[in-house]
């Protein structure tokens, strides 16, 4: 009737056959239009109304049908019957209710035998779904709680049960149900989950039991005195500022990657009107972890100094990381603050933006570069290549989710097919599909030769181990890329990559030309490659000076100090590596270097303590291998076996060298026998007295006990590079 000319309304009888709705259904529509209620109709009529409302865009009727049908899903039979209708008519509540039933009954419907044959897939499924819901919605949502309940129920091992109970406690704490949260945390803690003790303390504190919370955390710190997060948690319940600051300082000393102590100290400095020191404190975090909350905090500090340009930079970078970020405790969208700050600073033209982008890129200022790109995109959001540039910066800052969002926008906004294929290729590469990315790059080149297509293809190929033939092909691709039109920022990157391949092929003069040309167009990172060439030519002083030039241009770049330490004597190297740790405590090479020097000076306990500092907050494979070797050298095979076992947990298939008489690693660990263990350290670099013999191909090191003396000492032995 609604499709026609309404001629039927003049007749006594109206035929509804072509509208897929019965007369009873239309009477129900009439009742709903007057009362707004759907309490009475049976299931068949509700399904008719759902289809009718979806076809004729009756949003209120569709919403009411969706809600009513969702409430009728009581079991598996209902879900199986209605899920198809829900999907066909895009009834989100109905589909959600059906999925909840499927997930809730999955373990029972599959049976324990089927789950065992599938590797207890239900736990992995619930864990995956709960993580998605918590990320996309909120931990306090009912869906998240339901999934976490199923997660705990489907646990097959003790650690799975501990994890499920702990996360359920976290969800209840987010929902402000502190009593339930404390109960779940205590059950998890009783099962052996140490972190849940901190969760239980937080629940106690919210319920007004501050002393009980402090007492619990104090017991935890007494048992785990060298754990940074335990000191941080205890600081929340300290009664005096002196105790609180002592705990926060201890937390930073034990685990410099914890962000909260820096922010707390920065705010205290701000309250004392020592704003420059507050900014310096928050800069320590931004040196190794660029996060939205720290950028927001620094922006407020900058506004207090009336540095509106600095504040605008940080808010623009923040909005590049999280496009929906809300300021003022979730009341104002970040873009509104950007608009307000732009009235207080000089506006840049397009040419000004490019000049600023070159300048900040040359200073290795990723945050500043992000801010400039944000402004350029605000002026013209249809430029796909700008979204692509933004994605490259976000990847450099380890913000993969934001980078993929920018890449998708670049792909959807691209005007040319070959350009869109390149962006699609980068998405495939970043998600681990290298073969598909290579095919996409070749398809783009078949349509049109472009810098980005050649660069992508070369980048994907260079990511694998290169032999002489493949290296020559990568060189050819990069040379072809440089013949195509592009801007200096990208060509500098291509020249830098080309220089690296030339170095690997021992073509040092050609590599020098590439790095020098890259530096001429202000690609600052090329200084590092040029320093490497000088070092390989036995020009150690020139290499040091080249890295010094990089540091002058980018004084906050931790990598530059770390690399420069390779080209100077021990004392200067210690100074540079100390600066590296100060700027970026996540870098573990300085800890390994200092430990190797201490071991060379026969200070075994101090060397092990230095490694333990890093392992406490970042238990990497190389750190565990090195500490195991040190422990074994001083006659502690049981402790060495513990580190070997931990290393196997991190990398079960890691290459580990054994003598011909050694059995499997598990057997050695079981016997606490590490006397035949030679731990491979493929990337460890040593101080002057421990430096390896020079080789042309490079290599790693292993430590092996030197025989013939009463004292156990260590000496490096060359092994082939993997």
C-alpha cells in the first residue's frame, strides 16, 4: 500500500499480501502508534513487525521489536530460531542476546572431551572476546562482566583461573562494586595471583579501610622489596607525604618504566609553581612512552607558562593518537581546545607547515611532526598522502592501532588505484602479511611506477635475510625509487636505507655517498649510518664526531647516545650509556654493557645486580641468558637453571648451544646442571677489554668458562650471526 498511490485506502477491503504483514500485524502497528507498547503480540507477529519496520524505516517500532525479541531469548533453541532474523533485519539487541546464549552455553555444548581436543579453546575465545569488549566499550559494561564470568568458569589450569578471577575483580572495581571486587581479588590472591593483593587493597581503600589497604601492601612490599609496582601501590595509602615520596622514588629506581610516579612528582612541582621542573619531569616519560595523558599534562603545564604554541603542539599530537580524546575529565572534545589555542598563536600557511615539518623531522621530533601533520590534515583532510605520513610517524611511536586507522583513511581517500594499493600493502605488511604486501606492491608498479611502490617492495624484501643476489635487487629497487618524484623527507629515508644495504654488501664508498646525500637533505638519522661506515674503515674518532653531530641536532635521542658509546673509551661510554638510560630506561643494552664491564673487573655480584635491575621490569631473553651465564660462572647452577627455564618460557625455540655431551635443556634444568651450558648472546657488545676479535661478517658472542685456573672467569667466543 505504501509503495502505491494510496488508491487502496478508498476501498472497503485492503490486500496486505505484498507487504509481508498480516491484518493482525497491522492492528498491532495501530496499537503501537497510539500506546507505544508491544507487550501483548506473540512471537510470529513480532517478527512480522520487525521486518515491516525495517523495510519502511519505522525506527521507533524497530527499536521496540528489537528490545522485545531480545528479552524473549531464554535458551539455545530461542537463539538458534531468532539469530537469523536478527542478522537479516540488523537487530543489534536481538543478535547480541543470541550471541550471549551461544557463548554462555559453549563449554557445556562442546563438552570437556571436545574442549580438550581443541586445546581448551573456550578460554582463549572468552579471553579474546573480553579483551575486545573492554577495549571497544568499557570494562564496566555488562557484556564485559558476562564474558569475564564465562572466562573464569572455562579455565582449565590454575593460572587461567587466577587470571579470570583477577580480571573479574578489575571489572567490578570499575563498576564501583567494591565489595564484590574485593571478594574476587581475594579469591584470586588465595589461588596464588600476587597482583590481586594490590587489587584487594584498592577495593578496601574505596570502602574506607585505608589502614587495611596499607597493611596489605606493606606485607606485599616486605615480601617483594625489589618490585617497583608494589612500592607504587603502597604509596597510594601512605599517611605522610614523606613516606609517599619515598615509595614513589623507590618505584622509579626499581622500575623506571612506571609512569605514575613521574606524573605525581610533576603535579607536585606544578603546585609549588616550579613549572619548568614539572615539564622536565613529564618529559622523562615522553622520552620513552608517548601517551595521551602525559601529552595532556604537559599541555596544561605549557599553558601555565603561557607557552600556547607548546600546548597546541601537544594537544594536536594527542588528537593524532586518539581522535576522540575528551578533555576536562571527559567534558570537552580535544578539538575544541585546539580551536581555542589556535586563536592565541600565529596561523601557518601550507608553506609554513612544510617548513616546520622539515625542521621537526630533522630534529627527530616525532611529537612536533605529528602536530604539524595534524594541522595540515585539519586544513585539508582529503589528502591521502598526509594520512600516510601520519601513519609512518605513529608506527615510529609504537601506536599501531592509530597508525592502522590513518592507513585505512589514506586508502579510502586515495584518488588513484596505484596509490591506494601502496597503502593497502603497508597495512598488510604491518599486520604480518609480507607475501601479500609484496604482491600488492608489484600490482601497483604494474599500473604506474612510483616512489612509494618501489620503496614498499624494497622494504618488504629487505626485512628478510639478504644474500648477494637479493641485496642487489633491493639496491636496484631503491635506486628506481629515487628516480621517481617524491619529497626530501621520503628520499632521505630511501637514501638512508640504500646506504645500509651498501654497508651490508661491504660497498662502503657507495654507502658514504648515500649517507652524505641524505644529510644534505636534512635526514638526521643518516649521521648514524655514516658513523658506522667510518668505524668500519677504522676511523673511530670520525665515527664518534659524526654521532656527536647527530646528538647536537637531536639532544633527546637516546639511540644516538647508545650508538656513540660504541666509538669511545670505557669511561666516555659509561657516561653516554648513563644518559641513554636516563632518556629511555626501556633500552636494555646499557645494563648489559655495564654488567659485562663489572664482570670483566671481577665484580660478579655487582654485575648480576645490574642485570637484575633490568630483568625486574623487562625480562628479555638476552638478559636472562647473560645472567644465567654469570650465575653459572660463580657456582650457582640452580639459579642459572631458573633463568634458563624463564628464557625458554619467553622463546621455547630459541637457539641455545650445548656441548656434545649435553642432553635436552629440560633434563639439564631438572638436574640443576648448567656446567655444560653455553648461552648464546647474539647482539651483546662488550667494553674494550672484552671486545671480540674483528670479523668482516659480524657476529654474536657466547660466554664459555676458561679452564686452567682456580678462579672462574669468562671470555667471549665468536659464533656465527643467525
